C-alpha cells in the first residue's frame, strides 16, 4: 500500500484492524476530507486532523464498513406523519448503520406522482433528515401518458413504483396488466426503472373466494392462504412478459415466494433487465413461528414457511436475488393492532429500519455467510440499483464501498455483540415492530454521513437526485 500524502490536514481519520476496503478486509486508516474518502493508508499512517478527537482508533471488536443504502423505506410524511416522519425515520436509520434511504411514493398524502408532490416531499425532508434521502416516484393509472412520469424523471426521482394489486391506500391505485405494459413502454422511452409490488389481483380474488376464514380473521395460516405463492408468481410472470416486449428495466420488490425463483432465473438467463429484492423479515421469520392474532408480523406479501425462507437464502447466495432492503412500512399502533388481532383489519407493514442490517447479518452468520456478503446485498448492491454506487453516471462520490474518492458514509460495527430488540427503544415513531424481543447480532457504535458523525446535534444531510 503506498505511503499516504499528509501535507494537508484531513477532517476525520478512522483507524481499525478490519476495514472493508473495496470489498476486502484490511488493517487501515481511512482519511476523510470534505465528505469524501481522501486517502487510505496503513492503520498507523501519519495523517493529521485539526482536532485530536477526529482521529479515532476503533477497538478490536469493531470493524469499519460502508454505510448501508436502504432503497425501500416508507416515511409517510407529509400527510401521514403520525405513522412516520423524516426526523424519526432518518434517526432510526443512522442508529442501524443506514446512511442513505430512498423514500417510497406512498403512504404520504399526496403520493409522489407529480413534480409538485415531489417538491412537498423534499421540503418536508430537507431540514429534518440526518442521513441522505432520495425519492421514488409512483405510477398510477391517472398519471400514465400525461407527461408526469418524464417530468418526475427529469426532476430526479430514482425510478417509479407500481402496484399490481390494491396498495392499501385509496390515493395510490394499482395498475392493471394492460397498464403495466403501458407503463413500461412509457418508461423505456427514457430508460426509467419500474419497481413493482408484484401480486396478481385475480389470483387474490380467487384465493379469497375459496377460503373459509375462521376465528374472525385472526388465524395466521388463513392469512397466508389468502395470499398464496401463485399470487406473486403470476404477477412476476406478467412483469417478465412486459420486459420481453418493451426491453425496459424492472425491479421486483419484497419477494417472499420461492416459487417465482425459476421464472426469475430464466428471465435473467434470457438477458432481460430484471432485478429482485427480498427483505429482512422474510429471511428472519417463518410462518410456523407466528401465532394467531400476532398482527405485528402482517405484511404483503406474507411471511411464508421455513422451507421457503431457506430457498430465499439460497437464491441470495447464488445471485438470483440481487439485494436486500428493509421495506420499513410502519403505522400507528392502533392501526397495526386494529380488530383485536384480525389479519383482515390490521395494517400490513413491518417496521424494521433500525434493525434490518443486523437482522440479515444474524441470519447470514448462522448460515456461515460472511459479513462482506451482507454488505454487498445491502450497501454496494442497493447503491448500484439506484446508480449511486461504483461506476455511477451521476458524477458524485459513489456510495456502497470504502474507496478513495468515494462518499465518506461509514459505520463502526461490532459484529459479535448480541442485543435483544426492545421496540420501545427503537427510534422510529411508533413503538411497534415484528422484531421486538428478537436476539440479534451486531452493535452499531458510530455512523458518519459525508464524514460527519450522526448524533443528536447532527446537521441535516443531503437530498439526492438521480443523475
């Protein structure tokens, strides 16, 4: 490793015996200047900082990682800020080692389906967010063919979310299969990315018609049977057909069904531009362990059985599934437990932003999967999905890896420190989480965004735009 240049003091130096530099572990000192990794040298490199406290040697139990990039977060502000807001969500993110989030276009009011709505989102986020924030736009029937999608693209959204089944909120209606094709044709004209909640409404209706619900909708097995694997598989096949016709780009959100993996593998082998994510809750929990009335576990698509979970892990390892993102989708406690344990009435979303990285690391560690693979799925992989990573065309310091010239988004992490999740101590707005009581591995000892440590006095971070 070449000797570092030390003629100009740097803003921050973090030293550790294990630093994940360009995806490989090294003993190193990482020097930061003006929010960027300026130099990387030996752990005892003679860098100088203006303030002594800005030169830190991490203890032996801690490693230095690139910040997590979570591309699937529902902040809900404005309009449903009582569910979640930028102040609480971004502090929860930082506490979990997440340095960048990309906000979904729902469940805020108005949804981010016009440039005017995007401006409201940005105004809400600007003064409150302590990690970097980008935004997805939305595709709904009423903004197809209006010019709104191209305008949102030009305004900097990272892509466009569509539901293929009812979203759960009236202001964000779903697309029909015909409208899915129309949306991809429109987005392909400017190479926009479509991200898809893939559940087929006809299959949902068929499952509901055949299901005899018992005990007031509180039986978890009934809920899973109301959204069988075929619901996802059919919708994903529609997405694949649309990609084949249009040559566009699509990303399947929150895959829970292993039955769709064969079609996904075939589409990728065909060269279609398809990527896929799954989520920490699908990799952590299983249907056999969820009790009746435990609506804190309700999400759509649902958490399935243990065998299905293990197939998702295998698909991550072999590259069929590209990335992992939290799908942090919180609500008030009253909504999450509506109907006294009825899965029909409770809000369908899991709050896990603060613990998502540690939950996936816990599962990976138990399966002999190294930490750097998890970072690949949740940092470099997700950064690449939204063109924020290595090779970015945006002309800014890339995220997702510790590299000279890269963004100084850094996390000090103790991977072998266990902790038990207490939902009341998590920093998102409402003290509800499916992870409550779970024992996970890993402690986040410090989070830096653009070289500035996130704490109670942290200044607002940056709003991000595509390109």
